[in-house]
């Protein structure tokens, strides 16, 4: 077995790096508890089930349900990765710092100025159809940052892109606190961004690395 390889069907729900009330009043304790303990856990369970089912398909050489399980693998796997990153790039109000030097340099190089980047990201998160995500990625193919909007985790991506900053705009992320006012949630959420963690993730992405947990 390769060192550090996650064994088939053994993904774990990562703990929150703060208390359930830490993000109030932007994100309530009730929303955070449901979102992390229930919704994210569902993706982890679905990913494990898909991996085990595909392992069984390989052993029996029976691929009749390949389309179903591959979809479950992509959907739940992407949900697990993005949610894990989402928890780490938020911090209590006033604790997230400012964009780091590498983050600012890359933002300025491609987007021209920080406000242009900010407005494009917010608009992408707001306008993504149905439930989805606004995602800032490091795209090693282009050797620059890119903003994407994803309707269903695995859709509308660019292969090889590494998520750096993600905003969850599925209704379960904000409806209890903001009802149908997605933009109000996004504007408030922006103040929670942990720019220290975004900088760390960018520096890791420059070396082709991704982690699901927060740096110490």
C-alpha cells in the first residue's frame, strides 16, 4: 500500500477547526452544526459506499451499475473535498487577516486589482444556477488563478485546477440564516475568509499539493 493513501471506503469527516458558535453572527451555530454534522457527513458516507461498491464490481467483474456508482463517486467525492476546504478557509470575524503576498501578487497579475477579483468571485457565487459553489482555483495548466462556478460539485470544472477559496451556495449553507437572500449571505461570508489559510493553500497548490485539513 502506498504511504498515506486513503484506503478504499475509509474517508473520515474532518472535525471543524473552531467551535459551532465561532462564526456567529454570520453563520449561526444551528446552520453550522447541521451543515457539518449532517450534510457533509452524508457526502463522506456516500463516497465510502461508492468506493466499496466499485471495489466489489472489480472483484466480480460486474459493471452493470458502473454509471450509477461512478456518478456517486464524483458527486460525493467532490462534495467531501470542497466542504473540507470550505471549513478551513473561514475564521471568526476579525481573525482572518488580510490576503498574503503571494495571493495578492497572483490576484493583481491576472485580475488587475483586488476589487475586480472580489466582485467577479461574489457574482459567480451568487449567479451559479440552482445550488452550487463559487471557487477560486490555482490552474497549473495556465499557471495562474481562475474563478469558476460549479452547479453540482463535479460540473463546470477545469481539470487539474486546485481549489484555493470556495464559497458554498447550496441552500443548506445559508437558508436558515438568510432565507432566499443569497447575496446577503455572500457579502457577510466574505468577512469570514481566512486569508492566512488561502495563502497557505496557494503556496501548496504551486507545488501540486492539496490538503483537507487546516494548517497549524
